[in-house]
C-alpha cells in the first residue's frame, strides 16, 4: 500500500550511510549544517549487499528464447574468470575502440556496411565494475531471420581472425586519445569517480596510463 511504501522510504535514513556534498560551502559549514539538521542517535547497520556471481563459460551453451518476430537478437558471452588488473586498461580500451566501439569500428563496418548482415552489431571486452568482478567478452547482433546462420558464421570469423586495417587502427587511437583529452571529470562527478576508484582499489586516474601508452601501440 502507499502507507507501507512511504514507511519504507522513511526508514532509509535510519540506516548507516555516507553523505556526499558538492557546492560552494566550506567543509566546516557543511559539517555544521549536518550536525544541526541531520538525524541523531544510533543508526541501524545497512542490510548485507547481495552480489550475484558472473557465470563462467567453460563450455559452449546455447540458450533460446523463442517468439514470433521478423528478426533475431543474438548474444555471445564469454567469461574465463580473468581478474581485474589496471595493466590491461590500454590494451582493452584500444581494442574496444578499434574492433567494436562505433560506426568506424571493424564490427560495424564488416557486419553492416560490407556484408549487410546486421541492423546492429557490437563486440567488446567489458571492464569489471568492482574489483572482484571478472572481465567478460560480449558480442551482439540484430539481423533478419533468414540471415541468422550467415551472420553468426561471419561474426565468428571476424572475432577469431580479426581483420587488420592500419587506417582504422590509427583512427581508433586518435579517437581514444581525443576522448581522454576533451572529457573532464568535474563537479559532482569528481565524488562519483573517487568512490568508483575506491571500489576498484585504484589510487590513480586510470586514464593517465592509457593516455601515455596508446600513442606508441601498434596493430
């Protein structure tokens, strides 16, 4: 009921929590305002977080969700349980830009532009969201039903025998470096970035190593 829902919302502030502030006030003024206005007394411990493990893929498995439609959505997911390491950042970021990161990337150019086998296509190595999470490989295509087998074979081919284009590789490097150069972490995002870095056990800006290494990387 609405009364029950409102009760749950009101209970939120009874749990132990963290306060973030972005704005013009000094730290001293913010602490004073919190002391004067915030709930006092003991806080309940936050409920234990529920974490769902990413499934490993030691063998090939096919799952089907069948329904009447004029196109299919095809996903490949591979998780070998490989753990997070910041040393992988430059290679993964550049691979994703080159291979599956946009309209200039290999996947889009091969699957849609050159072969006409997909309405939409992408493939990338996913970065862990928490330090304990693994890397996994994700590939997706949306195509017509009668092109399914041909599209899957073509996707397998370019994933396992990646087409090499020096022009596309140079463009991917330029785009990645340009994005780092022009994107800024400002305002409230500074706080979020700091908390995300803590979750990953990282003490430095991960863009720094990528920016330094990518210009000298070769295909």
